[in-house]
C-alpha cells in the first residue's frame, strides 16, 4: 500500500490537471483584495507555519502598522477582544486575534459580533484578522463569510532552503567581522532548519512528537550567529550548539529522547569541518558546503540550491530507505481510515449486512473469551502467595487483576450489543459507537479505555489479547516461564521491577543500587529449557530502523523493504553498582507501541516508554547529551525497540 499516495497524485494530475496537486503561492495582497468590513480574513494554521511575521510585514506595506491591535486569545481575554473590535469598527483599524482554537467557549460570542457588523455602520478600513488551528467548534458562519488562507511550510529540503535564501542578498550575507565564516555557518544553519522540519514527515521515526518548528526559530538563531561571531575571536561552536539545539529549537522539544536526536543533528552542522569547502551533509555527497563567488555569494548559493533534487531521500537524515515506505504506509492507512469512516451503515458485503458483520465479529470474540474467562484472583493468590524471595508471584496477581477489568468489560458489552442489534434492548449511544468501531475493524473506545496501549486493528488486537491471556493461563498452570514474553504483559514495568527485586532480596542489596546488564543471546528461545540463575530471559521485542545481525553480534542496517525485525532473546542480568559502558553500544529506547509518544501515568511511568536498553553497536562511539556512550548513526536513524506492532 506504500504506493497508494503517489498513485492518487498521479490519478488527480491525469484526470484533473497539475494545478490540483500544487499548492498556489501565498499571496496576502490578493486575499486582502477579496475581503471587506463584513468579511473576516482567517489564517488556518498548520504545524511549522506562523503567519504573524508576514501579517505585520503586510500591515507595514499598507501603512497600517500603527493601526493594528493584536491579541492572543485565551482564558479571560474575551472582554478585551470584544472592546478592541468595537473600537476598530468605528476608527477604521485592524484587529488581529490569534489562536482562536484556544478559547473555544468565546467563539459563539465572536460569531454574534461578526453577524452584527454591517457595512453602513462600520468604517470602510476596518478588517478582522483571525488565526486558528482546525477545530470542529469554530463557527461555520465565520468560515462561510470569511477569506480562508493557509501558508503551509515548504515541503522538501530544496523548498526549505529556497525559502531561507529567498529574502537574502549579498549585503545580508556579508555581515559580521567574519563574513566568510558567517556564510558557511548560515548555510549549515539553514540546512539544519530544513532537516528538523523534514524529519516530521517520517512520523515517530523522525520525531516522537511532531514539533512546530518555524521561521522564527531560524531568524533568532541567525541573529545569535552574527552576534557571537562578532563577539568571539574563534567560532564558539559549543555556545552556538547550546543556544540553537537546546534553547531556540530545543525550547519546543518536550520529549527527552527527541532532545538527544536534535543534539546529534546540530553537531553535524555546527562543527569546524563546515568551514571547509566540500564538507558533506549527507552520505551521498549531494548536499555539501559550497565554495562561493566572493563578488556575488548570494547568486552562488541560489544557483546551488536550484541544482538540488526536488525530492530528498531519507539518507540525508541518517535514515534507511525503508523510512520512505513507513511514511507512505502511514499516509495510506490514514486515507483508508477516512474512507472507512465514510462508509454507509446500510451497505452490504458478500450478502451480509453491516449489522450481520458486526454480530458475527462479536460472536467470534465472545466465543474466544468464553474459552478463557475471568481469572480467579483468589485461587491464583493462594497458588502463588506473596513471598519474600519471589516477587513474580505479585506480578502475576497484578496482571490477572488488570486483564480482568478488560475481560469483564468485554463480557458485559458483547452480549448487550448483540441483543441491541436484534432489537431486544435499546441501542444506546455507547453501543452504537461500539458497533461502528467493530464494523470498520477498530477497537471500541469502551474496551480501549480499559486496555493496554495498542495500534492494532480489531482482528489483530483480539488475537493478541487471546495470546496474552493464554500466557497468563500457562504461567498459572505450569509455573513461572523459563523465557518471558515481555510483549504479553499489561504493565511490563512491574515485571522489570520484580526481576530486579528478586535479585536484590537474594543478595541483600538495596534495589536502587541494582541495574540491568543486557546480554543478547545466540540461542533461539525455544531451545532454552531452564531459566538463568539471576535475572530473566525475555523475548517478543521488535526493532524498527535497523535489525539484529547475529553474525556480527550487533545491530545492522535493515534489509530492503523489511520495516520491522524480531529482536533476539535478551538476558536481563541484574548487577550491583553497574558501570555504564564506555563504547560499542547504542542506547535503544524501548516502547510499547510504534507511536512512541506517551504521557506520564499516575504510576509515575510513561504510558508508552518502558526502558533504555543497551544493544551492541559497531562503529564510532558518540558521547550523548547526558554524557553516556551512544551511537550517532542509530540515533539519527530513529532505531527503537517495541513490544507491539500494527498488525
């Protein structure tokens, strides 16, 4: 399905024309010409784009820069905004209200105000400007009457670099008392800005959270670059790295794993090598630091940027070619989800109505649950009592309790839904929503709220749940597993704590002095007949962005079109006062699901991130921002471990 987005573009071009797939250039004067006193101008915001700078520049060109009143909306700003509009309608000034989506409760009042504005009672120069992210609560009447504009950030390295150099000239490139170094570092900074923008298209593989980097970050970094080049004799790379990656851009970064990524990226652009002609920014050497014409440097850079390819491969970001497939798959899945959500409930497939399909699926899941049923926690606690030397008994009881909550909800709602479909009970809104989810092979919200994180469609999710329940049943009937299927735990962090606690109690150590060594085993887990003396064997993890190569006993480049690979069995070996390795490892983040991002739960743990794992990695050792040995190549590639995939 990775070719679907590209095929849709080709189809539209063939049937409708090229102009329908190319966004028109942002033309603020033309939009303004279409507006009037009763026609508000609405900027629909997108990630990585802020129209404020362009708006104030336009106001200056129209000689309205002193006749603009701006306000960023939020709690308590309603009366102030109302007063500004009332005054502006009489005085003929402009009102610029930002972030309407952050003050949804006031939007109905705004709708009333705009409806009361008439041509004969309003100054002809009055204009109302609004900015908002797309939100369903935005008043429809304002959208219908207004001029809608959006200024999406440029897509592609070439477009981003063109945008950065479009407003520059020779005079602006020859600032500072070190003009040659400034030009080199400015191009490197512009390239860095393009990189952090473009990584977003790769989803979680690029950034755990899609940050809204924009031109403001680039502008302030440019000003700091010129300032520090004037202040210091030598180029202060450490200062520039800190300001750019941790403050200007890093100020938007809220995930500490992304902080590690941005730190690695900036060091590839802010280093002494950039000052030399021919310094490569990518492995293929397509992007490099050029030698410019001293008499016309701006033209040199513009010509070089024009010569760059329109599309950029993932290699420039340090990623494998498979990243393009992951990106296209994600886009195609979103398209399919939208199409399925539009499907009529009255349609039929293969002679079965939608209701028949829902009923059949509910019966299958209910039958699978009946074979397993709820866990008898009282009997399990008697069979596996709480004892000092075996913390895994407590882990087992806790897992039974957690899974019971989910199974109980499913056993309650499945029969009720089937009765509602047959007209025996009232079809409530919750049951209707549940039926709609089952119809499009999605996990119903009432189940997801009681379940562990998962990105699987309903059929795969159901099979996965049954496998998890079977793991717990096998544990109860046959004793503690020799090799633990870590993907089967509802809350794997408790299992990891339990294994450390067993070792700490056995050796009489304080548990906070005990940490894991990560020993990747050569044997298949099926061959293991006996558990380790200390620690645990785990299986069921998957690698994204790389693969485990048993021949070299290291993570290695993925094979073409192989997006995910199963990780070898790992021995989590507890060690007291463990010293961090000095090299030869990649600190791999381990997550529950592929989205990577999570929130802090009431347990104090992330809802997604599980732990760091040190995997053997060949290549040059890199000291990361926390001072630990790491591997630059795999950080850029976004390599991670996961307990669950999307299928």
